[in-house]
C-alpha cells in the first residue's frame, strides 16, 4: 500500500509499531514524495526506533514540514548507541515533536543537527536523562520560537540553563515534570529570554515566590505577558448526598506553591497586567465550592430523611423521589460538576485557528 501513494501529503499512524516499521522500510519513490505532515506513534521491539535507517526514510522525503515521532522501544535494556557517521538533512521541517528514550539515542539528536525548526516539543522518557546533550545538538537554536520540554517527574530536576540561553528568539516555553529547574538561578535564566508566554505543566516543582519576583518588582521580566499554570490539579465531582460518595479531588498544594502563595501571585499579576490560565486557577475557588457542596449535602440529607419518615422508603428510593422532583423543577448541578484539571481551558475559534497555524501538530 505504501508503495503506491504518490500524492500523499499527510500521514498519521497511531498505536502500531509494525505499521510504522513497514513505512520506514518502504523506500519506493512513489511512497509519499510529497509528504508534508508525518505523525508516527507506536512501540518497537528491542531496537532504537530513531535508528539511522529510519531517519534516512524521513530525510528522503524533502517536503516534510511537520514531523512528530512518538516512538518507544519495548526493550528495557536500551543503551546509548554510537554516534552515527551519516549526516542527514531535513531542510523543510519547521515543527518537530519527539517522544521516547531521546537521551539513549544518539541518532535521535541528529534530527536537530540537520534541521532548523521554529517549533519543538521534547518528551524524554530515558532511564538516564541527558537533556543538556539534546539541547546542545541544535544547529540553529536561535530560530526556535516555541519550545516544550517534558521529563519524568520521578527524576531529579535538570540544570540546562546554559543550553537554554542559546534559544535567543524563544517566545513560548513549556516545562513539564523534572524539566522545571529549582532556585533563583533557573528563574534568572528565564529573565534573559524574550518570553511572552510561560507554561508550567503537571508535576512541576514551581515556586510561587520566584514567579512573583519574575512578574513584579525591579527584576520583573520585561516581555512576559502570560502565565499558564497546570502544576496543581483538582476535580469537582458535582453534588453528593453522602460525603463518602463524593468524587471531588482536592488540590495538592506543595511547600513552595501554597494556596496563599498562589493568591499573592495572581494579585501581583493583576497589577502588572499578566494573564493567568491553567488548572491552578480553578483550584483557587475549590475550597469555597466544596464547602457549598457540603452545605447542599447536609440539606439533602435532611430532605431524604423527611421523605423516608413520610413514606417509609429506603435511602436510595428517597433519593430517586427527590431526583424526579428536581428534574420536574428543572434543577441541575450547575456550578458544581467539572474538572479543574490540566486540560480545563477552552479555546476560542480564533485561538484554535492560530494553534493550527503555528503550534506543534497534534500535540
């Protein structure tokens, strides 16, 4: 099939390492010579999915603009291979997303040696991480405008300030997990970048105090306009009549990122006209919302007991009676249910169109 797709411009393969390997081995000139968007997501058995032969298959398609390789190896003993001697070029690529054991693959890093992307997303799941080595492999870091870095939260925070400062045109930065540095030196490095938007993803060890100093005072960032905070998660599970049945998940504040610290950060941001987005914003009102749910639960319990005393119904039967009554009266759970999770923000049509134009494809 792959050998007879001369007009193919967009290819997506998900959850099929076998199909991806077949695509890599299809060297026919009629296999996607006009390919512009390539998204491959799958697992390989016992080999480096970023091996040079696979990358040759991509380099031979000289019109690819958006490349996403979300590839894992099922081999737990994958070790760092030798540096490849063959230098490949990807002159048309503007957007790259790589996910896998990147630190354990020298050939994966060569993608940045032979390309000049403007948008980059990196998710490294290696057992032994080496983020500085990956970032130092970029031949043109000064061209990157949007960068997303994700490392396993179980690992120690990495110091990559020296390499990060080479990205002199960076306007959008997202850091997830252990990619978040600690201490003032990390936040001082952020001040030296022309950032307009800064995102902290899940499991990042963020300091609300350092962020406050970053957006206000004599050392405030000169260009920053937006903070997206997805580091704190909560969930509002709707109304409940018995607390043990509640599905609510309380926010887990940290030692360096407390509710009080978050409130002070947002207050400072209002003065400096910084836009705040993300799941952490919903956590600010979680306590009040949960207290309101508890009040409703107490009233509901009283109603259920009244119905039981009047009708002799069991608890569940009394609940059903009240639910039917509420349905007739048009009552619902508005204001209670809903996630304050990592993907809670809704985007306008204009934002979605902008993302389609400029962000990493499908990530």
